[in-house]
C-alpha cells in the first residue's frame, strides 16, 4: 500500500513539474491551429511564443544537458543563417521580427518533437494530441463557413491579402484558417490515419472527412494533391522506403511515357471542376491541361517555372555566399516561391549546407527512434518527409510553422511512443 502511494505521489509530482512545459506547448498549438488568436496584438503573441520557447529550453536543460546544447547550437546557427538570408533577400519583402521568429520556431518545433519522443510523459502527449485534434476540427469547420462568403480567403491570407484588403481582422475573428494552418492540417492526415488503423475509432474518420472537406474548399491545389496522396494510405498498407523509392522511379518513367495522352484526362478534370464554383481550381486544371495537351506553360505553371529558374540561376552564379538583391531585382533574381531554391540563392553553399545538415540530423534522430518502436509508423513518417521536402522545393514554408508542428510535434503525440 505504501509503495502504491509513493508511486502515485511521484507521478503527481512529475505531472506538476511538467505543468509549465505543458502550458507552453499547448499555447504554441493553440497559436498555430486557432487563427482567431491573430486578432490580438502581434507583439503580445510574439512575446508569449518567445516565452514558450524559453520554457521549453529550460526543461531540456534540466532533462538532458547535452541535448539542450545541441538544440541551442542548431537554433543559434540557424538564426545567423536566416539573418544573413534576411539581409540578402527578405528585407525587401517583410519585417525582420516576424521573419526571424517564424524561421527559428520551425526549427524549435522539430526539436520539441524529438524531445517529446525521448522524454515526454504519456500525460503531456495525450494533452497535446487532444488539443491538436479538437482545434483542427473547430478551425476546419469555421474556415469552411468563412469560405462560403470569401472563397479565396485561405489563399489570400498568405498572399498579401491583395484582393481582400481590410478584411483580414474580420476573417481572423471568424477563425478562418491561414495558408500555413491549412497545410498543417494536411500534414496531420497521415498520423490521424495511422491512429485510426491502430484504434479503429470512428471519430477519426469524422476528423479526416472534416479536414479533407476544408482542404478542398480552400482551393489550395498543392494541398489537395498532397491530401489525396495521404488518403490513399487509408486503404493501402504503406510500403517500405526501398519500395517507395523504387516504385516512385518506376511511376515517374511511366508518367513520362504516357504524358502525351494525359491531356484528355486533365480536360475531363477541367470539365468536372467547371461545373462547380471553384474558380481557382478551374484555372489550375485548365493550365495543367494546356501543359500536357499543347506542351505549353501558361499562367501559374509558366510563372512558377520562371521563378524557380531565376533562383537556381542566381545560386549557380553566386554559389558560395549567395546574392544580395536590390529593390529593382525583386522577384527576378530570387523568385520567392521555393524555400530551398530561394535560400540557396540568398545564402549560398556556406549558409545552406549547415541548415541541410541540421534538418537531416533531426529527421534521422526522430526517424530512428520511431523505427525501433513501430516499423509501420516509420513508413508513414518517411513518406511525410518526402512530401515535405517536395513542398519546400515548390513553395516557401518559413511562414508555415504549423506544418512543422504537425509533422514533428503531431508525429510525437498523435500516436504516443513507448520506449
């Protein structure tokens, strides 16, 4: 009896000691997946996010000093590189405070995921997991309601609000998802699907349907494609990494061989979308149809290719230390539409290589632990990483912190790991 009481007391004390960490991490989750918070003053939100990160580092220092030193070193070097990138490029487009905080927090979310996998208690994982799922459902529903009146709201909130100027506060007040939040929901799908395959809880089917409906309603083309890819795993058993790479190469070859005949397929897609009120998806379907049917790039397809090429060309011409753009070279020397290509062009090999090493180090550490615990879940993680790298090539992701929270923190708590 005395032993049971001692164990219970120890667990209670442990839970109490974790309370500030739990509060800090839950606040970060709320910030990413409850957009209504954006109606508060930005400086106040930045302050609480910074405090939350500080609380996290304090706990890491107490729990594993060596790991804390690695985390702090990664964040400090990443900070310097991103500051360098800001001076060379992003100073032309945005303010330093928001840019630096968003970039560093992406790295912190990766670190939090690794820490939770290594040392997070079951209690804190369950609390974060439940918060994520509840907020995602709430925000998906409120966003779909907002999108009924403003169909391009999600896209515009991440695109300078050119066509909805003055409506930002009202949309946030209605808890309308941002671009980053929507992609965060998208990258949660593999873990929710995996959890369903383990537990067979029908509530998770409901969650999946709500998220997918919101993604489609948002008309974010790449998010729709990625979500459909993830939904395939609802019916199919994920393959091993070797099979994924092998089949991927095979399908790319097949795709290239039959590309001539894909025009008719995308014409069918275009005709189907034309019957709906999704104007953005209709435009994208037409552009893809022209690409395959006429071998010609128009509109967004042509524009994006030109922007990617510009960043790559600038990197090749300034490969060591990167290139500093001027106001006259905005959107020409560096395209600003690819996280990886734009960063390479801005900071060169000297700046980009450390970031790549840190990224793959954290991914490797997390993936190796997951693989020891559950091979099937590792396959989901591996696929998610491939898709993330693809997204980082095709889009800027520094302002999509929710993506990194979903993948790395969500991945650590959606299916609690047992060492």
